[in-house]
């Protein structure tokens, strides 16, 4: 493994990404809207204007019944103790519903950069030159994985920090607790998301090495968004709860998946195999 070669490929690809506004601007906008703007607006308007209407019994009864049957005892007691339905909705949304949204942003942004890895080289007519360069295919794959990993995690962590500050400035006077600063969110940000991003990047780089166009790569890579949609529905309905243990198990499963994908990638150690997969 040649570290200099890996860094050279990574720097080259990151320059290509950030030289195109069509790539990096949507990545930032998606993170800004989903991870910062949405929770900030929910927190501000939900707490300031009481949008739900606490006097409406038709709304209050099913919500209280949902809280009573919620599988997590700590969350159930916390929600039951809050004074209004608006407070309960805001606390529930920020504490639980934002988790899959952060996962979705990480997947979308990693997919944008990694799907273009090998396909982009082919479309720019630079693949042949890259394959004849004095570097191993393993180093080439690692460089392209690193080129997607750094900006994706950078945007994810930046969005989390900004959201953490803005949301808590709005909510702390009402809840008297610091949101996002608990075991669940720490496991999410420092265990699940890095491993998920790495899994998605390796998968998309592998797919990008197999398909012919950028659109094909995105179609295959976009399939990972579907489980996140399922998590959103499950969280909202109370059918499935992302506890710290559940998140840890998800991270461990993804880590095993990474090892499996790395083994698949090593099958492309033959330069001719990679070349033929792009040309034919």
C-alpha cells in the first residue's frame, strides 16, 4: 500500500468534486435543509406558536394513547411529563425523528461523490490514463474511497454541530435539557454514521467500477435510502425504536458488511478486469 499514491488520488478526486458547483452545492443544501433548517423551524414554531392546539381532544386522545404505548420507558415518561402537545411533538421529533434524517443525508452525500468515482473517469476519458499510471488497483480504490469519505463526514459533522447549537438555543429555555447530547446521538454520530458512510462509499465505488454511466451508479446506490425511509415510518408509528443498543448492533452489522465489500473489491486487483468492465 502506497500512502502517497492513495493521497494523490484522494486529493485529485476531491478537487474534481469541489471544482463543480453542481456536486458540492447540492450536498451542502441537502444537509442545510434536512439537518439544520427543518429541526430549527420545528423547534421554533412548535414551541412559540403551539401549532397543534392543546385543547383539541380529537388530537389529544390518540397522541396520549401513542405515548402511553411507546416502547421506551424513559421517553414515555419524559413525553408524558411535558405540559402541552406541542412540547411533546417537538421533543419527540427532535430526539427520535431526526436520527433517520441524519442517516439519510449521510447516505445521499456519500452517494453523490462515490457514484462518480470510476464512472466519472470514464466520462471524462481519463480512465485509461489512470489505469496505466504506476499504482496498484488497491491503492486506486482506497484513494477514491478516501476522496468520498472526507467531504461526506465533514459535512455531516458540521451539520450536526450547527444543528446542536441552534436547536438547543431555541429549546433549552423550554425543556431545560440539552438535546442531541446523549448516548443515542453519540453512538449515531461517532459509530453508526462513519461506518454507514464507509459502507455506502465502498459499495458505490464498487458499483461505479462495474457500470457504464453515472445515472446507473446512482440508481443502484440509491437503494440504500429505502431502509432509511422504513426507519422513519417505524419511528413515527412507534413500531421500531432506535435505542443505543439497536444503533450499536446496526453499526456492528455494517462493519461486517464493510469487510465483505472489501473482499469483493479485491477481486478487481487485476487491472485488465477493471479496464474491461468499463469498456465492454
